[in-house]
């Protein structure tokens, strides 16, 4: 049989709630009494819950059973991560860019390697550990002798990298794999028999990342910002 806890709980009104979704569940206090409620916010040792009757209350976490305390701290950690604890920005890195060189067949080539830098900022008040970043890069490979630029191909480049510890209030930078890029142009006096364009150039069209802390998806971000709306994360990596 379930019993309502005695009203040592103080009615408390607050305006901010976590975006993490909490379901009603049965909480048990340290003496074994039960109450149906859901979590709204955790601040230090203060736990803000909403009872089935709609009353918002504040409870010290030590009032809960050991099992419920573990659940509450896990929920609070997930809520913190999903409420924007980690901010992301990107940089573009270019290495080993060559000068124009002829292949001896009328085509000039220039090559380089390109990658994205990923900068994470920890806006939380605690260190965040065990961060895994999965990334998807959209690389456009232009076609030689193409009549239209759209004849090139988009390649989906997957990878992942890790940040063991991101200190509170600090930044950490990692880099994706470096991918080969190519630009070409015809030498003077040469042309394609099909009338195709004289130049081609590979291009990085964007990056989409998913940031995990343990098994929790903390955030996902793309550059450009609308990439996640226009594209889909492929289910196959072939």
C-alpha cells in the first residue's frame, strides 16, 4: 500500500525546469514511505519534484532512499548535459597544400589535406569525462570533364575522436581525420572533347557531430547549422 509522505516538504515555486523529460515514478523515503512524483530540477542537495496532485515541492536528497538518490543524481547529470553544458564550434584546417604541377597529359593538379577542428567548451560547474565525438563530413568530389558541377559526387566520411576529460569552464580541441583534396585545371591549348568545364575542385560541404558522454547523447551540432535539417545521418557506412 502506498502512503503520502508527511508534509515536511515545503511548497516551492520556481520558473526554470530542465528540458530533460522525467516521468512520474514511485519515490521512497529513507523510512520506506512512498510517493508518486516526477523530477523537475536538482540543485546541489535540493531536489524539486512535482507530485501527482500538481504540488511542486523541494526535498533534500538525503530524504530519499539510496536507490532513489542514485536515480536522482543520474537524472541530474543527464539533464545538465542535455541542457547545453557542452558548447561546440568548428575550425577548418588545411595542410600540405601543393603548387600547381602538370601530370604530363595537359592537366594541372593541386592537392592538399583538409580537416575540421572541433572545439568543446564546458559550461558546467563540474568536470565532464568520457566524451566521445562521432562525426560525419560531407565531401564533394568534383568530376573531371564534367559539363555541370552537379556531376560530382558527395562522399560521406565517418570518424570518431575522444576527449578523456573536459575541465569545468575550460576548452578542449580535437581534430578530425585529414582527407585528401584535389583541384585541377587544363593547361593552355587543351580542352575536353565533350566540352566539359576546364576546372574541377573538391570541397568540404559541412560537418555534423554527435557528442556523447558515456552513453548519453549530450548534443549534436552541424556546420552549416541547417545541415541536420537538409541531410540524414546515413544508417550504412559503406
